[in-house]
C-alpha cells in the first residue's frame, strides 16, 4: 500500500456510503491521531484501538442522525498525495466550507486542525478536508 492515509479515508467513505455502523481499519500512529481528531470534532461516535502483538486495528463507530440516518461525514477529501505534497503557511491556511468543515494538517507539533494550527501560528502539510 503506497498511501495508507488515502486507504483510511476511503474505508471510512465506503462504510458511510453503505450505512455501516462500524468500520475496521489497520492501525498506525498517524491513523490513530486522525481518528482522535475526527472524534474530537464530532464526526464519529467513538473508536477503539486494539493491538495484538505486532498488528493493530482501529474500530470506528460511525455517527448518523438518529431520525433521518444522515451521516455526520458528508465528504472526506485527500489533499496532499505522495506524488504531489501540498504544504501551507499560516497566512495561506485553507478554510473548508467557510469555516464549517475541517482541514487536518501534519505540522512539526503533530496532527491538528486548521484552526488549531492558526492559533499556534504553525504551517504544515494539508492531509485532508472533512465536512
């Protein structure tokens, strides 16, 4: 697999499109941090990190509206790809849906949202947009 983050986003996108309640993803530190941000921002219900020896898995409980069954995640878009990295400075920080969505960045201080990066005055690689 050449792009594990794109695989992570695609697995969530596919599970949401067929209304699964839980999706299981091979784990890594980067994917765990992405999952924590999604939980913190309210895009998923919960997650569980399971480690069995060398292998690890992340089980993610997806979030839907209780009555209309509309998913909390409308779109997951991968921005920076292995073939074309996309970096941004604080001045050029992206705004997703005029502030309604979230851009997840990889900075020197770890993974964070565009709002946190703007507050801490750091730039970095734009991994994905979530809305």
